C-alpha cells in the first residue's frame, strides 16, 4: 500500500518513539537492526524524517534519534506518511490518473473515494504514541 521507504519510515518512527518513552536516544545501527533495514537506506529515511521535524537527531557520544514526549502524543501516522510519500496517498487517484475527480472520474473513483476517506481518517487519528506503547509493552512487533 505504501512505498518500501514509507514502510521503513513508519517502523523506524515507532521504534524511536518506543525508546523515547524511556527517554532513550537510539543509534542508526540500532534502528536499522530493529526494523530489519539496510543501514544506508535507513540513514536516508531518517534524514527524511528529521528535515520536517518528525524525529530529532543529536550528534556526539550521547547522540542518536528521539522524539520528544509532547510531540510524540501529537504525531499521527498521517504525518509520517506525508513526510515520506507526500500528500498523494490522501488524495490521489487509485489508478494513478492525473485528471480524476467527481466531474471526470476514473472507473474506480466512486469506490476508492469511500476507502480513501476512511483510510485518511484512520491515518490521521492513529497516533505514533499508541503504536509505540504496543512495542514497549511487547504486545506488537516490528519485524519477524
């Protein structure tokens, strides 16, 4: 459903958030290991998350990646996905047409419009904080 880059970004953000709940910063190496992603690819993804302020990075021996608790409670899945894949997932045509609207619909437009609306609501109301709690409490997993 999402690009591979976006999938890794979601997993990385959730892992960083879970560690941030314990006031821990995590290294690139730890993140790549925990989400089962190549380090170089993970580094690019993390840069894409730092730039819009989704995650924070600190340099030095006590450095790493973190998400401040206040921000964590306000951060939605939609924020992460939009930072990586742009807003297209929230408004694009399911068939990829450039001109698809209620006035000029693609064959799938009416059905996709319903699904897209529901998906948007879910992504906007699913907070990274709640997903991180699942990891922290060992009720959910990020890799298998």
